[in-house]
């Protein structure tokens, strides 16, 4: 996928609130029309995002080759 496709997705999210809501709640369904491969789709879908800004950060990480930043998770300690 090209950076242009990533930008298209983010720009659409910036102007289309229904698409943004779908992108955040059901990213796989929202992105079907873009024919993303598994690695590309994972940028948007593997870890739930709280905002379009968070998704834009993931795209920037992908663009620059940085490891994907994911929100910290709290794990229960085994007793």
C-alpha cells in the first residue's frame, strides 16, 4: 500500500464522522473497500484505537519504520 492510501484513510476520517466511528469500532469492516493486506490492516485493526490521532501516530510509525507504539496495558499478576 502506498502512503497515499494511508493518507486517504486518515483524511476521510478527519471529515467523515460516520467513517471515523466505524474505523474506531470496526476497523476491518470500515476498511474493506481499500483492499489492504494483513500487515497494512494490522496498523488500524490489531489494537483498538481511542482516536483518529492515535491511528495517525501508528501510520507515522509505519511510514518512518519505527516499531508500532501500542497503548500500555495492565496485566494481572499471577499469584
